[in-house]
C-alpha cells in the first residue's frame, strides 16, 4: 500500500504537469525515463527519489518544496457552500483544466471573470 507522502507528492507532480499542459511522455523525456514511470510516480505506486524529484521540479519549473506543500493534515471545511467542491481537486481533471484555462486568460479579463463567478455562485 502506498505511503500517504508518496501519494501526495505524486498528486502534486500530476497537478503541476496538468497546469503546464505537459504530457506524461514529455515530462518523461525531459527527466530521462519512460512515461510509465511517471504514471507510477503520479499514483504513488513508486516512490520518487530525491535526485529524480529534483529533475522533475526542474522540468516543471518549480522548487522541490512545491511537491510537499499542503501535506499537513487537512482540516475539515465547515463553511457553507463548500459541499459541492471535490474533496481532491488534484484528481479532478475538469477542475485542473478549468484552472489552466483560467490562468491562460489575460489578467484584466481574468479579474472580471473571477468577479462574475463570485456573483453567480452567490458567495460574494
């Protein structure tokens, strides 16, 4: 059974790869391994060595620490309106695609879109 840290690091690799629009194949090429190994890292089935994580961080243009962010125990959300948010956004491809598309929009338009989303969700 995979260790929760390995699963978390794998999820963070997948999340960053999706956000950059990179395929598993391309990441594997940049790191010098086969794409199947990237799949195993992303699921937590295989542990990522420190040197390999360093290479992956370089290929994805983030610090190594990025992969450990949010590892602390997640406290339950008690706020109203959060029941429709997937428990694990990292594994939700639709959410990740939405985030990537959102950041592709020019900043001034992105702010207007954000305000519209707040109004539509009645959270504002």
